[in-house]
C-alpha cells in the first residue's frame, strides 16, 4: 500500500491504460463479484481493486480468523499465494513503468526497502 500511495499521482488512467509488467506481460483482473472473467483494466483501477480485495479478505474472519482456537481455512495457503502474486505485480509495474519517477522523487531506497521486506 505504501508503494501504491507513492505512485498514485504518477500512475494514471492515461499514462497506464493497461496494468502491465513491460510489453510482454499484461495483468488482467478477475474476482468473484464484478469481474468473473479476466478483464483488461488500467493500472490504477487494477491496484485500487486489489487493495480493496485484500482488505476484504484480511477483514474476513472466515479467511483470517483472529480468535484463538478458530482454524484457518483449508485454502488459506492458496489465498495467501494469490494475494502475494497480485502484490508482486504491483512491484513489477512500478519498477518497469515508473522507476524514473521513483528516482526523480528520491524514493528508490524506500521502494527497494519495501520490496526487500515483501520478498524476504
């Protein structure tokens, strides 16, 4: 979310009409509500949906139980893998399409540290 917030004003519908990780990788959004089939979205729209989707999962007691003794669901690892895969796409997009902006803001140390914390 820190990365998303840092790039929010530089990653727009017009500058990034497709959520991509370079010319060879296009990331499409799919969920269980509005986008039942993979949909081509702008990068800001994809990231906004992603943050809302993750927040919904984290706040869902059936997915992330907070009470002692309540078991995690059987698909917990799959859910976490999907969350991390989609978050990784945000890093890829930011590094490939906006690294010049990161440099001009002097935020490369911040972004690199966020990525290290994410990866390790």
